[in-house]
C-alpha cells in the first residue's frame, strides 16, 4: 500500500511514466487537489504504520494537503475487501482467518462511504458483482416478499 501510494504520488506530480493508467488513480485524478489528496492518504498510511511499529519514510510524502474527504461507494469498499481477503487466502491464511470475523470493513480515514456499487473501472465488476453483506440483503428481500 505504501509503495503503491508513493508511486501514485509520483504519477500525480508528473515524476514518472509508469503506473499512469492504473484505474485506482482515477479517484485521485478526478480531484482538483489530486496531490493533496494522495498526500493525505499517505499520511494516514504512515500513521498506521508507525502505530504498528513500522518505520516508513514520512519525508517522502508531498507537503501538500487538503481538509476535504473523498467518497467511496459501499460496493467499492466491499469489492476491495473481497479482493484483499482473496489475496490473504493465498499469502497469509492466518491473517485472513483473523479478519474473517469483520462484518463491515472500515475505509481509510480519507474516505466517506456512500451508497453505490463497485466502480465501473474495476476489473471483474460485471453485473454479477455479489455484495459482501449479501445474506442480510437476501434475508430482507425474502422477508419483504421480493
């Protein structure tokens, strides 16, 4: 996450030719203060890393900033959670098992959750995109006779 976000910051600052078309960059590029948003994103990642005992180089974060927030749809958050859990299933099954009890993942502090589906730019988000909380939704639908 840290290295990818630093690379995104370099892209937004026009300092690299790689990573230019990564779909996740869209959420930052669409903002007037794109570099400020990625810098705020990195500051929060750095703070969490420090809390966990890691030593990330804070001086690599652009000095720009913003007091605003970005929005992320509930569907996008759920999509990213499923993606993370799938990766952890192969890379770190013990961590995946610990996280399996999380009912509703919390977003990065920069984001505010709004209603909606996963972003269209995400790979694998065809109309069959099954929500994370599908059992509760299915139960409500069944109870209401739909």
